C-alpha cells in the first residue's frame, strides 16, 4: 500500500481505475478497505468509469496513529485529503465521505470548494453541524480497561466496532476528542458545490438529514429504506443514488 507524508503524518492510500477522480473518506474506526473495498464500492465506481482514490484517515488503518487529540482537528484531517490530492497532482475531484468522513468532507466543502466537483455526504444528518456532545463519553469507553464493564449501548457499539477492526483504541479516543467541532451553518448556506446526502431510514445516530439538506442550497437527499448507520454502507440503493448523482455531472 502506498503512503505519503502529510505534514509529518504518514498517510496510507489506494488508487484504482481510470477516468474522473473520486476520493473516498471512511467513517470512524474503519478504513478504506473496510468501509469501501469490502462492500463493493471500488468495483461499482471503477466499472462506472471512475478513478477511485481512498485513504486511511490518520489514526486508522495503515496510517500513523497519533495519541494527541490536537492532531485530529478538522483542519488537519481535511488537510490530509488536500495533500493527497496535491501528491497525486489532482486539481479537482468528486468526494464521498461516510459518517466521520462526511464531517471531513463538510470541512472541505466550506473551506476548499475550489478543489471539489461534487460531494456526497453519507451517514450524515443535522448532527454534522453541531459539536459532538458525546465525544468525551465515547472516548472514555474506548480507553476503558474492561470492555465487559461498559453498559452504555452507544459506547458499547463503538467499542465493539473498533475492536473488530483491530484498531489502536487510544488513537481513536484522541480522534474522537479532536474531531468534535461544529460545521459553520452560515458557511454551509453559502455552498454552491453540488451535494448529495444519503442516510439510512433507521439511522438514529446522525440527526435529521432533511434539516442538513435544507441548509445546503440545492442539496439532494436520499433515504435508504430499512437501513441503519452501519448497514447503509454497502446497500445497492446507496450505490445507485451515488452513480446517478455522478452521471448527472455533479461530480
């Protein structure tokens, strides 16, 4: 797996296919392989004529894993994506982020729209624009010595998902504390980049997706029936909505 230096942090990435680029930014405690490759996104996008670029966000997968929360501020994590584009000599690209990746994508959307042809914010709702109030509680669960003693169902789910991916739990706790800032509402209202929002019908983690869509001029919203936060990721209806969005010249 290739890597590059992103302001002192080694970032792992993968590139497959040819054609217009799309960058994929995975969710918390996941990786490019787990979030995108294993559920068929690479095949669908490459078959659709896309050059697929996916990175392991800092703290995840094959990338470096700092234990300092300051290393995970939105500007740093968005900066990794920008430096990857520079490394690959890509001026503009479509971008898709899931959950945490959508938060990073939103930061790029409001601060660096000149680099983006179109953006898919998936696994994201109104919670994206607010500071994560449960960040400290989730971080403490990730750091807990005895996983069996965790009783909070949300924290327990985060811990189990993180452990399945053989993650560095202290790095993930630092990431949770560092990437908790809100996205500016006024900045979202000024967005002119095409945006697609995709959320599972039963996703109870992200807040009202319609409220997020209403804040972004021209944003399209797709609700995937019967799916929750985790099961939406590989759903064929999610894939079809993204391919339609891209085929319409919105990325």
